[in-house]
C-alpha cells in the first residue's frame, strides 16, 4: 500500500467515525502524518473525487458529501458546422460521458464566447476547443475547464490531446516496415502537433533510414489567391525533390492529398515510386483521394471521452493534473497509398508481400525462401541487405502489427489474438510485446481502448 493510499483510508475512516482533524489543510495534514505535501495532496484529491471531502470555490476543504438538487450544466465548445470527422468524434466521446453523468449540455460552435450571451446558463464546467479570451474568463470565474485544442493561443489550460509523438512514430514505422530507407517528413509550420510528430519521426528515421529529410510548408493556402499560389509553388519544389522509392510521412490528410495530386503532375506514381502515409484519418479526405490515402487513426473519440471524464472529476472538486494528458493513437488504416515496398530487389519485395499477407499463419523462414525459390542462406543475405533486419524479425514485426490491431477489439481474448496473429501461443505473444513495446498485451489494450477509464 502506498503512503497516499494509507492516508486516504485512514482519513476517510476518521471522518466517517466523527474523529475529524481540527484543521483541514494540506499543511496541517502533512504535519499530522509526518510526510511531505505530495502524498497528502494525492489522498485529498481522491477523497474529493469521491465526495468524502468537498473543495469549495475558494479552495477551502470541508467535510461531508456534496449534494446537488439540479443536473450539472456543461458547455461543449465544438464547431460541428465544420463537418470534419475528428470534431464529430470528439463530440461523440464527450456526449457518451455526458449522457452517463446526466449532464445538461449546450453546444457552442466557437472557441470563445461571451458569458453575457448565455446569462441563463450558470455553467458548472466547460469542455472543448478553448481560446485565449474564454480561458481568461473561466479562470476569473473559477469554472472547471478541459481543453482539446492543442494549438490554442490560451495558456495554463487543463488539456487532453492525441499523442502526436507516437502518431509520428507509428507512421514512420509503417514506412520502415515496407522496406523504405529513404524517408521524408512534410508538415505545416507553426503547429505544436507537427513538432511532436516530427520528434517521433526523427527518433526512428535518424537511426534506421539511409536518408531522411524534413520539409515545412505554410498553412495559409486558403486565405487568398496569392497565398494559394505560394503554397502551390512550395508543393512543386518539395515534390520535385522526391526521388523514387521514397516513403513520405505527412502531418495531416489534407496535405497528404495535395501531395498525391502533385506527384501525379510530376510523373511520380503513388505508391510505386512514392509511398505516402498521413495522420488523423479523415475518411472524407482519405477515401476520396486517388489512390486512397493510408493514415493514422489518432482516436479522437477517446480524446473526447477522457476530456469529459476529467471534467467530471474537476467538477467534483479534484485538482487539475499538473501536465496535459496525451493519449496514444489507435491504429494505422492501410489504404492504397502505401500498398508497395520500398526495396529495389524484386525477390525481396516479393518476400515482403508474402510475409505481410501470410504472417497470421504459422509460416517460417523456410516457407518464405520456398516462395521466392531461393536458398535460405541467399534469402537471409539479400533480405538483410535490402531491409536491414532478418526474415525472422520481419515475420515477428508483421505478427506484432496484426496483434496490435486485434487487441483494439475489447472482447477478443488474448489467446485468440495470439492464434489469429500467427504466434505459437499467448506466452509467445506476451514475450514479444514485453520485448518490443515494454508492456503486456493487456496493458496495450487498456492504453488504446476507446472506452478507457475516465
């Protein structure tokens, strides 16, 4: 039992028995228990969340359970007039928690609004895309608020966001798994999510890729004809520098679509010459691009659920976390834009395709060699030269990716996941997860579940 857990249990027992501390402050309790402030603060937060203690608006702690005679009123700031799937998914996640908690909600499609326009509402909490002006107002009114907009101009907000660093790593790993060793990253300038993606991209590309580059583009292409021309010129220069057998990681789907269109104009075929994977997985963009665009599903519904769950805790009196919450991406949605292998050796490319399509079966290195009509020794040498790892390692990587996708199905037993992924048994699956990811399959499932604990 941790120190904070002991303090929580002991303090609750004293409160419920009537033996209440004479002075209910963090400092007094820390002195009483002979510990630092940190475990006391953690214990108090848990008691506040469970309404054993109540934290008033001025921060003062009092005893007893908080009673409410009305439903809690929550403002949701999501612009649903902009029909992007990511915003609707965030709203769906928030809505799921709101219904469960019986909140009375109002949807406001702006990042800033005037309280005078909503006088009939005395909001208990606010969640959504929070701008600087509103952030200043809610701080003055001490209204619990959770932000889901990483690029906001506001500061000091409690926030829940996709983990863009892991998204950048996932996109890069996908290109590397296809054998691409010449990589390029393309992202918009002045974007916090792009900076995190870039760090994830470089963490892998720097050590594994033979060549890798970083390309920045200004986002202001929709402001005027001249800005579009400038944007178009930047695209032409960028695509003109791409060499055959390059894997391109793009910061979002809209930019990915522009690059695919520009590749065609420059005589580069996607995915034969250039493979492209983007991030966010906006279906209307990815599926109506030719060829269809592979993309990382970052789990926006999960973000909405976690943000609303955190707001519920804050409205119960819990202290906000000191750091923002970043949630791991769900999976990669593979489409035509990465349906290729970035190796010049035709036999190795043939083997890679065989591994990807048969890894869920109990294939061996000998099976791969037989498929390519090569001796095992020759295959291992050529494969290592082209891909940078052994055939056995490639089979394990392919099975690991299958297992990760299978684990997103919450009702599928781990034993079944192991069998469907081509692993010998669940013990082998667990060993590979621990070695490659530093966690068990169960921990991976919990971290990536949409219906995560809020």
